[in-house]
């Protein structure tokens, strides 16, 4: 029997490097001295047995994209009251690309706000975003042509055809599922942005309320589409137009400049933005500094809280880079 070889001397272990503290954003900022009463975090969930469509909707959606000088950030967040009551997020959003590389492509940014009193509006809002993207992709060439030439009548005709088609599809879906069409009632706001940097015109179409704000040279322009003008066809009131009963859109062509920040949102953001100076100041600093926030930072920033405003909140924000 031979002696076993001596065990190797253990190698010294280097002392651990002091860990850097993990940065935490914490709760969203708020207006005023005290935060709103509701907790600013996800709470109750729907039961899959009660409503499968509601049960699988996430509390929060974050998205984004970058194409050359154009950068998009988007977020949709369940409102504090819906969280407290365990109700689904009725807002929806869409960030996608339509058209083809040969004929010209556009970014499509959309937000939809399900009508609170409509029992299936959380389905309606998501469906109109999906169906709008599919329909507008088929007519992307014509839309881009209208934007290149600044032809508002042509753009309006295309928008109205799209809205009418989407409305029929949504109403048919409701009937197939055994519901009245108005149970799926939702607003819809869309911004179409050509990827061609030579085209600085953006196309806007909307059914129902919400907001379209412009941050230019550190100054807010809160009604860039002039929908609150009583003389305009897009007049907003408490009886907002909604799909699938509506068949026409409010349309505008918006000319953007390098450095502009264009905010497309549901009224969960547009209403407190127009009414609260602290919120405007905070978002001016966050979004108008010339640096586009990352998705996580954008989500945190977009949740700036204002007392008594506890609705779902969705925004798609476009940063216009250098020409």
C-alpha cells in the first residue's frame, strides 16, 4: 500500500470587491406636498374564471423603437383606482411599422382608451389597435403619398375609410361573442411618422378624447391638434365619440422640427398634464433635455402622480432628432 499524494495547498481567495449599490427609482414623483391616497403599485388581479381576457392583461406595458433620428418610448399603466378595485387596464397602445422598404415605411403609434362604462372596453381598446395596424399597413403607400404632398383631404379620406372598416370589424367581433357593439366602446388616437427623414409631416387621426401635446424649445403646446376648439370637428365633451359606433375621424397634419417632442396620450395623461403645473415642469425637464430616457426611466417618469387623477394612463412619445 502506497502513501497518497499530499493534498494541494488551497489557493487564496481574493477579498470580495465592494458591491456597488443598486440604483432604485422608488415611487413615482407626485404633485403637491402629499402623494395621492392610492398605492402606486400593482395590486388586485382578475380571476381567469371570471374574465379570461381581463385576467391576462398586464398591469403595465412598456415599448420603444429607434429609427435614425426618430426615437419612440411608450407606456400604458393601469390606473390607481383600477388597481385598488382589481379591475383590468382599459387602455391599450401599439408601436409598430407599416408599409414596405421599397415604397416607404411609416411608424405607427397608437393609444386607445376603453370607455369606463362599457363592460368589454378592455377588449375593444386592444382590438382597435391591432386592427388599425393591419388595415393601415395595406394603405401605407397612399398614406405616405398624402403626407409627402401635405394633402389633408386625401389623408382624411383614407383615415375615414380606415375608421369605418375598423368599426365594422369591432362590431362584428362583439356580435360573434354575444355582446352589443357598444360594450366594446373605445377611443383611438394614431400618429403616422414617415421614416424618410426628408418628410417632416406627421399624420394624426383620432376618434374620441385624449391629448396630443408638443414640447418645443422647452415650451409646452398642449393642444397641437386644436381638438378643444369649439369650431373644430374634433370638439371634446363628456360624450366623447367612440368606436365601434363612430365612423369618422378627426384628422390633422403636423409639421415637426428637429428637437421636437410629440406626445400622443389618453386622457389619463393629457388631463393632468393640462391642469397641473408641477407635472408639466417635471416632464419638461425629463423629456425636453435633449436626452431620450431609457424605457424603464420613461415608465417611471410617465407615472408622475397628481391627486384625484387615477385613470389608466397611456402615452406614445416621439423624439425628433436632428435633420
